C-alpha cells in the first residue's frame, strides 16, 4: 500500500513496536476484543540501574553492614518511635522504611523477599548484566531471544498465541509496557509493546501522523504499514476497545501518577478485562545511585516509595485475582557493600528480588542463604556474594506458576535443577 495514500486517508497511526504483520492480521480477524478463560499471569518488573539490595532488604542483624555504611545504612527497627528504622521482618532482615506498603503483603503471606540472588556473571556493565538476565544466559552474548519469549514459544499453541473459549486468537498474550520490545521478550513469538494502551490507537492528522509513521521507519518497523490497510484499521478497532478511560480501579485504590504507577494500572486493566494476558513486563529506571543515594530519606527512598506504592496498588486493585497472579521483581546486580566517597554506592554483584502473589509456598519467610558481610565473606572483597542463581528463581516461578515443563530450553546451559529451587511457590 502506498505510504502517502495511507497517510492521507488513514489519519491515524499504530504506535507499537512489538507487532508483526501476521499478528495484525490475526487481531483484525477477531473483529472484537476476545475474552479468554481466566488463567495464570506472570508480571515481571525490572529495576534498571542496579538497585541497592542492602538498603532495600536491610540486613540489620549483621553488624558489618553498619561498619561499611556509616552514613547510608538504614537503622535497626526502633523500639520507640520507629523513625528512619528498617521495618522488621524476621529479626535479622527488614524492609527499607519507604517500602512500608509492602509490610501488609508480608503480613498476609503474599511477599517473599530473596537476598543474595542474581547473575553468576562477574560483569559490572549495566548493559551486559541486563542482557544476561533478560536472555537467561549469563556471559553468552550470542543469545538472540529473551527467556520469556522462549517460554511463549515452547509452551505456546496456535503459532504461540493464546486461544479464547470461542476459539478466536487472543492478541494480548504477552504485553510489555515499554516503548520498544524489551530484550526479555525478543524472539519469534508475538509480543505487544506499548507506552500505554491508548497509544495503540492515536487519533492524529497531517504532519503528526506522518512523523509517527516516519518513526516506525526509523526503528526498522516499516513492515507494519506494508500489509493490508483494511487489516490495520480493523486491528485499530480491536485495540481501541481497551481504552484506559473506560477503566476504573477498585474502590479506594490510588495508583501513583508516575509513569511506572500508570503502567501497572494498565496491566491491571488488561488482567481484569480477561483478554488472555499471560505475561506482562514493565521496567523502571533510576536505581544507579553513585552519588547522594541517601539513607532513610533521599534519592533511593523516593524511588522505593513509588516502586512499592505502585505494586501495592496493583495487588489491591486485583483483589482475589492475585491467586492467579505472580509478580517478580529483579535488577541486573546489586551495589558495593561499602559506601563510596560521594554519598552513594557503586556497581556490585548479588542483589535482591521480591516474589509477590496469593499462592506463595511459605508465609513470612526471607528466602536465600545469607553469605555475610565480613570482608573475607565478600565477593572479590567488595560485594555481597551470590548464593542463589537468578535462573533458579525464574525457573521455579515459570514452572510452578505457569506450568513450564521444558526448562532446559528456557535456560540453555543452566546446570541447576529443582534442588536449587527455594520453595517460594507452592509445589
């Protein structure tokens, strides 16, 4: 179809980078937003920039923690006023005070913190470490697809697209709330990537539409507009039916107005709309705290407030649907045990994760093996040592929650097995 004719007659553009022409055709054939049977959903949230695990999941019971961080350490849970102190979990570990909205989840047995977890790779490069975690193949730069896309391909049917009760294909099996398809979802299986649901269909005219389509050309997605024009417009009709203005969160639920908070709101919308969402992804930056990190207050504290309040709103909004939902948080690596000379921390090694859901295997337990923070216990004499490979967590969650049964294909080269699982989810 001639591009200028499309621009002249179309007056709107599809702005999403995770769609293939075949996906658009399948979506158009549905002619209406199909409703899938209620199933399991995995939500992966990536903290880009290397979150400081030691001030997120605070080891206040380890005296070496305070020796290494005279200004940055979070105080032990206060016995009196509680100001600035960690939120006690088990007498040894606590949450940063800005994670207060996580405490009710802990009390309900819906929060599983994991310490000393991450990639066995020694890299301190953000780019490489994120790539290894998203592909599931540490130190293997040749991997072309992400581990979540491999899950979709290995476990999928009907050309890796879910099917509704009516037999129609479900276009929203995997959704990434990002500008472009993230590395973790790259691969042959169809994936939707978008800034927001409303950007599926943008009513625009003239130069604005042309600029948007030119952007598609620049990103190598020109094939999106070279298919059937009628298919494109029918697809737009389908996608517009999930307009976020039509959605109202559960009573008394207030999502933060941040980009991250609003993206989690839209994930909730897709789940509650029964569109067949099986895998959702969102990321949030700002965790690279080399300078002026702060302790109980400051840069990191502000980031943690938005992070936890957004997740807490999502959990509350979903209500009893959380029995079918697992939220997995991760970051590419942790940060140095010792604070640096500019009031921050530098690139480290092991980090922390949270698994959140209504079907956890054990309540009120901090998972993992604590390696200690004495100098002789540190990785390369400076970092929290790794005791849990991230693939042990990813494989357990994917298997026990989503039913993945070909884990060797999801994580090629990983020698770990079920004995390495932590028992975060019910077996």
